[in-house]
C-alpha cells in the first residue's frame, strides 16, 4: 500500500471519528439532528383552564417580509390608505410612534451581524404555527401570566438549546441573567420586571412569564394532551368544527370574558337598560354583557374578513324576556334566499331579517322610549276609541303578525315631483321598506283594512293632511299586478312627507316612499333583468352559503351604495358634531352677562322682568347666531372632510354579511366581509 493511500485512509478514519464525536456531542448537549417534529397540534400543549388562547397557522404567508404584511403593496395602493396615511397616521405617530417603531424594527434587522443578518424571524420561529395562551391575574392586563409557543426551524431549535449554556453565549456580558433548570432556562432581562422562562419540546419552542405553563407543556406531552385545551369541548365545538379556510390558517380565539371584564373593570350592566337614551336602553333590555361567560371561534382575513364566534351564556343571568327572545325558532339559510331576501333590490344598502318575538320586541321598544313619547302615543291610541293603551295595541300586532320582519334600505334616488308628491321638510333621507308576515292572510287583510280606515277617519289626530291644509291626506293607488297602495301624508315624516303601505301575498309592507314600494313589488314579482334582486348578487349567495345554516338575525350591508346615503347626511352630521361641542346654555349665560353689564347695569340674569328680557334678547340672539355661523364656516368643512374620509375607508369593503343565532345558552355569530382592495 502506498504512502498516499495510507494517508488517505488515516484522514478518512480521523474525519469519521471527528464527525461521530461531533454528532454524539451535538446530540447530547444540543439536540439530535434526526429527532422528529412534535406530531400534534400546539393546542394540546396548552392547559384546559387558561383564560385566553390565540393561535395562527402559516403566519409566514401573511407577513412577508417581516414586519410588513404580504398584501402591503395592494393596501398601500388604495385610496383609503392614501387618505389614512395623510390625515390619521400622523396623529397616531405623534401619540404612539407607529411608523417610527416599524422603521426601527426594519433597521435593527438590517443591522444584525452575520450569520443572522437577512434572516426573517418568522423563518426561525412561529412562521408555521404560533400560539399565545395564559391566565389573567388581579390588577391590570399587563400582569397576566402568558406563554408563547411556536414551531421552530433548526436555527430556532439551536438558539433555544444553546441558552442552556449561558457562559458560552456570554449572556452576563449583555446584562442577561440565566438560571438553568431541568427542562427550562429562566432569563432575567434588563428593564423587564419578571423572568422569562424558555423551554423546547422537539421542534416547539416556548417562552413566557409563567413557569407553571412552561412546565405543563412537558407534562401534557407525556400524557398525549389529556386535559389540554386542544382536546377539550370548547376547542372541539367552537374552533375545530367551525367553518375554516381550506388551509386552516384562521386565527383561533378563546377568551374567558368574566375574567377579562374583571380586569378591564367593565360593568356587567352594559348596555345600560336604565339609560335615558333610547338605543342603549333598548339594547340593554335585549342583551347584557354580564350574561356572557366566554367566547371562542375563528377569524380569518383572506380577501376580507371571515369570523365564526360563539359566546357561552349564563342562563341564570338572562331575563325572562331575553329567554323568550333567544328561545324562538330561527330561519333556515335556504329560506333566506328563497322566501325573504327576494324583496330587496340588488343595490340595497342594507337588508335585515329578524325572526324573534315581535310582541316582546315592541314592548321593550315602547318601554325604552322617552316618557313624553309614550304618553303621546297612548293618548293618540285612546283617542281613536279602539285601544285602551299602547300595550293592547302591541298585543294585537303580536297576534296579527308572525315573529318575523325584514328591513330594506337603499339610496332615495326616486324623482320628487312637486305637483304630485307630498310636501316634506326637504331633509336628505334614505328610502326604506319594512315587511311583516301575517299569521292568517285572510283575517290579516280584513283587520289591516279596518286599521287603515281607522287612520283615515282620524287624520287630524295622526297629523295627516293633503297638499293644502284641510285637504285629505289619505290616498290609494293601484300599481302593477293590482296591488293597492295606501298613502298617508304627514309633513313630519322626514324627507318624504308620507308613509305608504301595501299587502303582497302574506306580507304587509310599510315604507317612507310610495315609489320604493312600487320598486319592491317589481323586484319581488319580476326580478332580473329589469328588476334584479339581492338574491341575484353572486357575493350575497357565496357569503350566505358559507355562513350559519340557521339563525335569528341576518344583515347584508353594501358599503358602496350606503356611501351614497351617508354623503347625503354629511353636512348635517358635520354641523351637529361641531355645534354639539358647545354648551349653548353656558354660552348664552356668558353672553347675557356681558350685555347686562353693558346695557342693563345693576340688573342680574334670571331676575329680569319680561320687558327687559325681551330687550336683552335683541342683543343676545344675534350674537349667538353669529357664533353659530362662525363655527359653521370655520369648523364644519373640516368636520365634513373627516366624515368623507370615514366613508372612503368603509368603501374598501365591497359587502358585509352577518348571521346571528340565539339560544338561552349560546349566541353564535357568523360574519363575512369582502375587501377586494380595488379602490
């Protein structure tokens, strides 16, 4: 054997020994290069008793390159972002330094030394799967115990394993304390009040403030996830079985609401049923946050937003009225397209359908109204001689109609004819139509006819009058197909000056526009191509088919046609916003004091005789009008511009569909929104 061959063989043996020794040492002190990945979902490493849980798969596909969103270029090219970055973003930067923080992260990544320079953090940790879980503690949210689990590449596994050798990494020179345990390393970081505990389980790296949660990762692995969150009923019923994207990369969510509400100090009586304002009072009688125990579900953001969430309720905290409303039978998904949504035009800005106790809803609406309004309504009903009080009227409506009603809203682009249409206040208003389903069509038609005639006989009591005072303001018209439409003219009906009604099959329709009813009849009976329906809109059918199979409430919103309506209201809303910032009682008192001092020395406000007060008003009223006019000219344009931007932001969404299903034990929400980023 030649010398050259001997040297080659010796070198080969040495190389094999070195490689074997290196492999053995690496496997012993770091990790085995051949070890398998953790073969279950990360949720099986989270204890069942956590207060919050958030998980996301394939985060790498959503953030690329880190820290920018993968769709950032498309978002950046929209009109909405151009407006937001010009007007709202500077204020956020001033308060929170959002742009500066993002730039700082980008600069720090670019400044990293070799060999980590250019490495995307999500390629190392969390890009495939990321989970955050923990428990709230008394105090503030920042005091919560938490743990973050993520799938790691070999680089992430190496980094986590090398933490067990703090001297090798010279952590102390960086001001980082390290305490090495049997299955974890506890790090004390500069400026952070609590230690961070780090552990590794095959390709899963976890870190957090709770040593108990860190230790349970290994304990749960040893029993193959028994008593874990991922093998519990909450996860199975609300997350695993929820409608998911094909890639199952939605956000998985769970929150113990009671624990969170306690931390946030949120009152269980929200909305407040005893509020003096109608909306919070009415909403509070239908739902209370205090009845919610927890909620869980999934949320995705592919092409918009998809959310399926379920709230668990405490039945003992629900009122008897709420139990009746929640226990009512809902509608089936197929019924929506076949029977109900075909009354709405394809350009409807809003379509809503509710199937719940009509009588209970009306009674709660009446109870939430202002005392003066309730008194006036009862006086009006009694004056007709038909009803002793409002509740008797509500009871009759409850017996006359089924527990179902629908609302259609669209832009009021119907041409107004001054010689034929009723006089009105000229305010911009959307066109709307409501539909009620009768329990018995034959009996319903008779009773509705009687009620129409009752109103006709009592026009003065209902504020009804014709084109001129003293003329009749009740009219009937027959439209296509022989449908008789009743019109009731009242100048106080905003924008249109009248209410119109019609019976179509087993439905009773009410609208603020005769032309709207005519349009709805054509849509319902004819449909496309001349009168296309909402059910002809592809997006409506796609979103509906992926939502809940049944529900008690459904709403469809078209933000782009709704923008037409909102722009009509923009000036009035801007004026209301500006003028509501002034306490006019205080302002009037200030102005009165000034003019009393100038023109009525020795007198005091509130103690003036009638003649002096009239003379004072001659000075004060023009001054207040001047202040109001100045506010309108100086501040209303800016307020209108702000409203216009919010409308522009909403137009990023093409459509939104939500379905709500109720029961005394749960409330389930399915939400779908499309955002094609085309404007």
